[in-house]
C-alpha cells in the first residue's frame, strides 16, 4: 500500500518500523515534521520520545540510549548538526551504534532554510574531533529514504558506529507516494557491550578516555581496521545510462534527481551523457568512477554547494580524467533545464577540444 | 472575477508548485516570511482568477482554498 507522505514523516515511520525505540530531537526547519511525527508515533509504538532542551542534549541522550542497547535516533539540520558533532565523536570513540539525520539547509552560520548540500565535508570527514569516520547515506527520493533508514540502523549495529543520513531541505519537505511494505522487523545483533547492570557477570565499561597513549593508539588502529572493512563491504551507488556515456555526471541526493531530468533532455538531443550517483558518500564509490575514466569518459560534478564532493571525485580519479564542475550554493534550487544548458555547453566545448 | 483563492500562510512552504501551474500566472512568491521561515505564495495584485482550482490540486500541503463567485 502506498501513502502520500512528506520525506520527514516517511523517515519517521520507517525508523519506527525498523525498530527505533528512542528518538530525541530539538526542532529546526526543515526537519520539524520528523520531530512532530515522532512525538506522536514513537510513544504509540511503546518507545521513548523526548524533545530535548538543545541539540547537544539530544545527541547525548542518543549516546545514553545506545549504551543501554536501544535503537536510537536523532535528527537536525545544518546548524544543529554542528552542535551534535561532539556527541558523534564520542559515539564513534565508544563504538556505539546510532543514526543521525541531517536535513541540510543553506549555510554557513544561520544560513537559510532552503535545500543545500553544503554539509558534505562535515558528514564525510567525521565532522567532530579525532580520527574517526561515519557511514554517510544519501537518499535521492522519499521512497529511497524509507529504504535507507532500516539499512542505516543495521549498518550502525553491524559496525557499532554512528551512521549519518544526509538529506536536504527538499527531501524532507517534498511529498511523494511511499510504501513501507519491504521493511522487515529488525535483526538481532549481539549486544555484549551494553550496560544493563552487572548482576551475575563481570562489570563492563564504555569509555573514550584513554590516557595511556599506547592504548589510545591501539584503539585508533582498531577503529581504522573497522573503517577499512566498511570501505571494502559497504560501498553503494546507482548508475543511469552509464554504458555508452562520454560525459558522466556525478551527483548525489536531490542533486542527482535534478541531474536525471537534465540527462533525459540531453539524451533526446543525442548527447551521450550518463550518471553515477553515490548512495554512500563515505565510503565513496571510487572504483566505479575510476572504471568510467578508463573507458575515456569525462566527468561533470554537480552539487548544491560551491564544490565539496568534487574533491572526492578528484581523489578517486588520481589525476586521470577531466572534471567539469557546476555548483549552486546558498539554498538555490537549480532546474533540470538550467542544468541541461550547462552540461550541453561543457559537452560541446570538450568535444571541440578533442578534434 | 470568476474566482478567488485563500492561502493558509502557516501551511505554505514556498514550494512554488501553484505558481508553476496557475494557467493565468496570477500567483507569486511574496517577500513575507511565515512562522516557519518560508517565503509564502500570494495572489498577485491585479491577477485574474478563473476559479479553476489547479493551484489547490497541486498544493502538496493542502494550503489553498478556492472560491467560485
């Protein structure tokens, strides 16, 4: 059965169906509908909803719920995510699962409430202090959002690591028909680290304060090996008309949706343009991009920022392959027609250069 | 005029779908912010409304009421 829901509400429903029993949040546009939905839905499902006094309180409540073994989630938008970074660093250091949703808005500073993709660096580089990474998932439609939420909880539990869902204001606000039929009840994960009272067993400790430098180094290498396993196993991406593409658009999230509209128009004009859409922004799908470069394709990176993912594309290509870039920062939503014009200009210019 | 519309300011999220689909191009984004902080849609001064209700059908937030005169 399909229901017409906003991205924020659909995310909330998917989280509850995926076994999220604790939600802590602080209001911020454009993700308010998620907090609103959870306020009603989580207690109905027998869980705990708390509207915290701040974003910092919310993320630390998540830490507390996670250390007690619950599936916990919090959400915010860009300025609030900056506040949550301390808590996310602690979650990563303590190896605790959690899902954090970021519905990105225009920035920096207070910015505005329009959709943007300017938190790419913050999400994919850890964001807080210390040598850590978070898995970053970037859905491109409301339906995909509902599929990514259970995946995020599973990945968080599997690796005992915070997972970021990187949406944007548009994805949160847009209404689309969604189906929740494919969400299965949560799997059981071994929770041999949670603090449930030490009656009848030796006591456990969850901490990130490691004064002994050797111990801290060993902990860092342990985390590093875990991140290597994620890089090997958890890369996800989607392709669109890639096989014969002479120019490959690389875009993610709602940006990819706009690009797809542009590519359909370009194909009508017989321009061979395809797309690679990273679904995991970290680990980044470097291999498929490198393979496309070996086939002689040029790259066109489109982001709703002044250029952040373009650096990961450069790193993936290791100097092989030519990159074009187009970005619209500040919460501006470009149209497929605008993107169609820009891509065809770059396409013809590079074709002329080759002759 | 054949019709008129009323936009619920606090429901509007400034998505501009009504503006895109109004056959008479009689709606525009105003410079006014609502409580959530969105620039809201409003009926243009001197615009013509036929009461066709396309705007109300398109509005994902069900924020537009249409009246036929």
